[in-house]
């Protein structure tokens, strides 16, 4: 009879330990899922903010490049005009 009682006690302890382990595993899984979702959501929000910043920087950079290009062509036109005048003066001196 004693063996029977101790077997029942052992099975009860094991069942109880397994139930506790199962509950802890479920809680750990729920916590991991919640934290993962939080990290992903935060990452998406931060990425969206950086995309906005990058978009503004890109647009500003393109405007700056366009202004610089216009400036370069204006300078080249002035140099071209100066060279034409210089060539005429040089031809007068040499000829």
C-alpha cells in the first residue's frame, strides 16, 4: 500500500511541476511576442522618421546641385565672352 501512495505522490508532484513549467513557458512566449512586436513597431516608426529626413536632405541637395550647375554655366559663358574679346585684341596686336 505504501508503494502505491508514494507512486501517486510522485505522479502528482511531476504533474504539478509540468503544469508550472507549461505555464511559465506560455508566459515567457507571450512576453517574447509582446516585446518583439514592440521592437518592430518602434523600428518602423523610427525608419519612417529617417525616411522623411532623408527625403528632405535629398530634395535640398538636388536644389543645391541645380544652383551650382547654373552658376558654373554662367561662369563658363562669361569666360567664353572674355576669351572672344581677348582673341580679338590679340589679333589686332599681332596682325
